[in-house]
C-alpha cells in the first residue's frame, strides 16, 4: 500500500518524477547508494520522530546524524525516534522505505540544510526497493517542508 500511496501522490502533484525500483534492498543508506550508483550523502533519509505528542519527519543527507543539541535548540524538546510500528502507523511506509510523500495524513516535515549542497537527492519512495531522484528545493515545495539545521557537521 505504501508504494502505491507514493505513486498516487506523485501522479497528482509531480507526474514528471519517476519512481525507481530495484531488486536489491535500499533499506540502509549504504545499500541505497550502491543500488543507485551514487555517493551515500546524496541519499535523503527520512527520520521519524515524536515532537511532544506529534509525529514529525526530518529529512537529512545520507551520512548525517541528528545533532541532539541543535534539535533541542530548534524544537525545545529532546529528539525521540519512533519505533517501527509507530513509523508505519504515522507514515504508512515501512522502515527502509520512509519518505515524506504519500502520507495517510499531513505531518510536519522538515528538511535539513545538509541537503542543500546537492542538485539532486534520492529519497525512498514508500518501500525498501523504491526511490526517486528529486531536487531538494522541490522536495521542500511538494511536502510544505521547513528548512532546519539539526544535523551534525
């Protein structure tokens, strides 16, 4: 269902964006980078967190890690990752395929500035075997994301 929800979202909002499907898993940054023949930092990984009582998504470059101090300064709360079941419930996407597209209900989406150095990034597309190529600014536009600086480096 998740890949289909991303397909439906793209058909309605960005029909020019193609979903790339591979036979190998892209569930980790390293696997995704190898499958798509790109450097790991170009993978746009989507972190699923709980901010107070609300799930949120933060998209960061592949090798970036969340900086707990920056996160706390920005959101006035400690970063708390969702578990796999909560991720599936909030996004309809399984871990390894999480992206900010095709969500069952609107969530606040944030894009880390670590993505801005690339012309194109590769986020998952709803399954551990799918992805897309998209400009970071377009990702922000399509998801109504807000730019933040919460990654290390």
